[in-house]
C-alpha cells in the first residue's frame, strides 16, 4: 500500500504541462522588432545603437496588450525611421524579461533617449497620444528662433520654461546639457507633459523676456509673476530645475485622463472644490485647436485676479504687434474711467429676509451697498476696496430697520437709503424684491447696467417700482461695472478671487471619455461631442450646460457667472429614468426625476407619493393597496403616485433613507409634506385616516370626514361584495377549466389504453425477436465450429502441399544431378571403348613385349571398379526417385 502511494505521488509530480513555446505577437512585416521569447539582453544591445528607443512590454493573453498592438504598429509606421520600436514578451517564464521585470499590469511602455531613461508612458493607449509623447521625447526642447514663435510659446495654456544659451562661444554652452536633461526629467515625472521647455539662442529675442545672461532659466506664468531660476540659491542641476518648475508652475486648466481601471483620480480632484468639466474632441497632433484656445482665454480671464498687475510678456508682445492698440484703446478707457470710476469696486452684501422658503423657490432678498460722499459727482471720487468693517456696520444699521423691508413682495425693485451712524459722509442703500430662482438673462443684465448705476447712487428716499428693473448686483456681480470688463467684452475677469465658489477647470477628451459625459447627463446621440458640467461634490449637486448651446467662450462665461452668484439660477441636474414601468388603468402615476416638480410640487392637488425600489420586495406588496386607495379618492383633488428611487435622483430635501416611504404633499403646502407613520400598518383605512387628517382639500376633507365607521364598513362590505363576485367569476372559470380537464383526462385515458395495447403487441414482437435472436445465435455458433474445422483442414492440406512442393523441389535438384551423372557416364563409356581398343592393340603387341601384359590387366581392373561404382550410384538414385 505504501509503495503504491509513493508511486502515485511520483506520478502526480510528473503530471505537469510545460508552458507552450511563445509565437510572434507582431507580424513579420511589422516595423516593430518582436522579441517574443523575452530576450531583454538583446533588447538592451539594440538600444545602444539608437538615439530614441520605445520598449513595448506585453503579455500575449492580455486584452489591453492586444488592443494596443495596432496602435503601436500605427505609430511605428510613422516614426520607424527615427525611433527604434522593440516589443518584448514579459510573460514567458523562461525569458529574461519575466525574471528581471515585475510588472503589475500590461502593457508597459518605456522610452529611452540615448542613455537617459526609462521614461514610462502612462497616457491613453491611442496612437495619436503615443505619437505625441514620443515626439516630445525626441525633441524635449523647442527652438525659439523668432518673436512670433516666442509669442506662440508664451500664449500656450501649458506652463513654459525658457532657457537662454549663446552658442557662439562654443558648440555646447555651459549648462545646456543640464537644461536638456531637465526637460527629459519633467517628462519622466509628468507623463502628461504639461510643462513645455524652449531654448533661445538669439540675444535680442531673449531680451523680450528679460533674459540677459547665457544659462538663465525663465518660468513663464500668465496670472502670477514669472520667475527666474535662483541659481545662487539652488544648485544648477537637472533634477533641481525640474523640481523648481513643477513646484512653481501655474495650472490654468488641467487635463484628466482616467486609465479605465480602479483609480481615485476623479475623487481626489473633485474633493478640492467645485469643478468645471469640459469635454471636447481633442487631437494632440493638430497644429491648432481653436476651441481649446477659447477655453484658455476663459480660464485666463477667470483666474486673472490682480487687474493692476503689469502685463505679461505675451500680452506686451501682442499689444506691440497691433499698431492701433495704443491709439484706440486708451481713449475709450479714459472715457469709461471718468464715467464709472466710483463703481469699479462697489461694496455690497446680500441679506435674506426671514420669510424665505426653500421649497417655494421664491424669497425676499435685499442688496445692501455702502455708498460714500453724497452729492459729489461720481467721476471725482475714488472708492477704496470693500472693507468688511463697513459691511458689518451697514448690516447693524440694516437690522435696526429691517421691519421696513418685511412687507416687500414684488418682482420689481424697491430701494431705500439710510444714513450711516458712524460717518456723515456715508450712507447705505438697500434694494429689495421678491426673487424667483429662474434662469437669469445676462444680456438683460448688461442692458440695465446704467439703470442699476442710477439706482445705486440716487439720493435719499424710496424709489418707485418703475424707476428700476432689477436689483443692485451683489459684490460678486460687480464685474458689470468694471470698465476693463466692458472693453474686453467679458464679465468673469478675476471672478475666481471674488467668490467662495471658485471653480477648478478640467479638460477631458470626448473621443476617449464620452461615457463620463453620458453619466453626467450628456446625450448619447449628440452629433458634436462637446459638453460642459459643473460638479460640486461637497453640495452633492451638478449642473450641465444646455447641449443646444455650443461650447464657446460666451456660453462658458455665462455658465460660470450663473454658478458663481450666491442665488444661482442654474437648475440642478438630476439623473432620472425616463421610462415608465407601471400602468394599471392610469390610477397610479409613475413619477420620474423630470416629472417630479410638475406632478408633485407644482400640482394643484394633494399628492400621496410612495417611495419604492425594484429590489424592495415589500414595496411590491403595497401595489394593490394603492390601487384600491386611488379608486376611493376623487381624481380631481388627489393624485396617487410612486417613484423608483433606485433609478431616479431627487433633491436632497425630498430624499429618504428607508423603503417603503409614503409622503403626503398638501396642495398649497408642498414644503410641509407629511410622512406616513412607520408604526402603523399600511392599509386602506389607515391611509384614508392619514389623508383625512393632513389633507388641504376642504371639500375632500369634509367628504372623507363624513365617511365614518359605518361608511368605512359599507365601503368594506362593497369591497367584499366585489371580491365575492370576483371570486364567483373565478370559480366559474375554474369549473369550466375542470370540465375541460375531465374531457382531456378521458381522452388521455383512451390514448393510454391504446398505448398499453400497443405496448403489449410490442412486447410480443420483442419476445419473438428474442427467440429468433437465440436461434440465430445457435446457428452462428454451429457455423463458427464448422468454420474452425474447415480452417484446420485447410491448414493441414496447406502443410502437405508445402511438403510436396519441397519434395518436388528436391527431385528437381536430384534430376539435374542425375543428368550430370549420365553425361559423365556417357563420357566414361566412350573412354571405355577407347580403352578396349587400346587393350586389344596392347594384346596384339604382347607377343613382342611380355612386360606390358600386367599393366593392361590392372587398367582393366580399374575400369571395372569404376563401372561398379557408377552402377551403385544409379541404383541409389532410382530408389530415391521411387520414394
């Protein structure tokens, strides 16, 4: 037993299937060198003879590797004359790549620029993106040879680092290789390549950005001051230059490129604050991107907080290139400054009155502004920055007189001015009206700028309803009054620094990440894949730009402006299910995200709403109860509805954390919804009592109140009667079905009897066939015996025939031998005759010579002996032939 167990163990160890020998991953005609056996040492050998090398580490079974193979071949077909493309199978267990590299994912792309590397590419596995990154590695420095190229370099939205080096003194100026290596370091640390490196060799062009000395490094920034590398503080090394550029870069817009796996990229960015996500079709290899240029301008205006800051070099170059800029713009700016200098920085604050209701979407709001020097011409006054102490004093004065503004309930403005208690040269203006959170028209706001100015700086006393059409803009809206804003045609300059709802701007390539846009609310059937959405993770809200509007500069500015004001007119976008799954004689209304406000909040009826989910089994058991309740309630005054919260989003104030939940929304008090008590069972009488207590319909309430216990009993009796009639109809149906079943049973019995007779007949046939089979089997055995006997006889006959054949063959041989003997005998007989003749001749001569007689006698004796021998041989052969 033990030996058998050991033998089985040895067999189990031997049962191992070796890995299959790998095959080519790329075709033989591909420009990519495929090292499918994982020859990493040979790959390193190839790298020594090339300036730029791309390694593509793959696993043959990996779906991402298979998908990226075509993209790599496409890039290789375009750059194979400048870049060496090597693919290495890093999965085969006997290859050196598998033994030396330990990758956690595939594919992996490494790039080497001569001895520098590896530079790992982590971007999208798309041919255009890979080619763009390879080209950046090939030429990490851009050569700035003219002022136009310098302007293009500084105008780009990406941060730019410039280095000035004089190549006249030597073919390789000091520090140039260090600067070149720092550009490669930036690509190694930031695979998106957000920092662009350029080199200037012309002294006159270097002076445009204040670079005087060779070896100086300059970091360009659009909004903040540009920087010069502090070589006296930090060592002039490639790592330090790269680190300094990454730490001090200015990010107006950031690209987001999720890799498709589990990642915290979006979560980490959205946690930083509200985010404007822009989905645009982007081609990295395109020479120009007009839409991206417009977005860059919007971002630059939005984050340009310091208006008094000296213009940047790019702006300086633009102004100097335009001949009419200096002659036309200053006059316009002078006139505007004389007209609106007092309103450049108005100091205002918004005050919400106590009777504001969030559900009704209407509320009274007052704009409280600090004004100075009453009666003085505005063009002669210089207004300082808004002081929070002044705002605090204005609020104290306002709260002392707040009763004056309680009764305001109008869509037009009513303004009041009151003096400050702290300064005889200051007064406050409070303009109040009832605000509806509808969409604002920025064009109308621009048209009423001068009317707002007139209201803001009027004398004491109340204004009539016809004197103004809109309220004084909030401190966040003061860009309407800035002269620079009106000249440049934008209204968001510096808005990021004047609001607590600062947006972070992000770009996503809609060609790759359109599924994210669809989840935010974009249409799948959109012809142009352009989409904009604002996501506020803290407030758990997001807003989308109407897809009927093009994503251009004006619409983006309006979108950002509407989000930035305190009482944003933007409508929160909710993801909902547009399909309706429930139809029961239209007695229950299915509510979705899009129809919630219309069916529930804006309805003139009392609405009883059931919250349910498809996975909630108990929720489904309430359907018949709600159907009965809907039949009891008058449809003119009540609506029974339900909403699937697993497929539809609702505003947070209407969400629930428990299912099922029943809410009653009274007609004129939608904000005072009442929840059905959880400790009561959900039955029709309990629901009727619940509606009777909290309903806002007087006639319906009286009708329901008149329905006392007797009424309920009558209703229950009628319901029971309907149930009985229904059961009777069901019983009749069952009886008819039972009779049909009986008939079917009889038919089945007849068919069963026939099948039994057929079965009996088949059994008899089976027995007959069985007997025949046995007879045939016996006959077959007998024939088999006979066949064996015949075979034996045939074998014996074959043996005898073989013996005869052998004997005949021997006889033939003997016959041939006899023929030879006969021939020899004939020759001997001839010799005998000759001897006889010779003896006779000798005898005749015997008389002359007596000594010759014995000799002749001896010869005669020898001949006799030979004859006897021949005779014996002949007789013996005859005997053999006879046998």
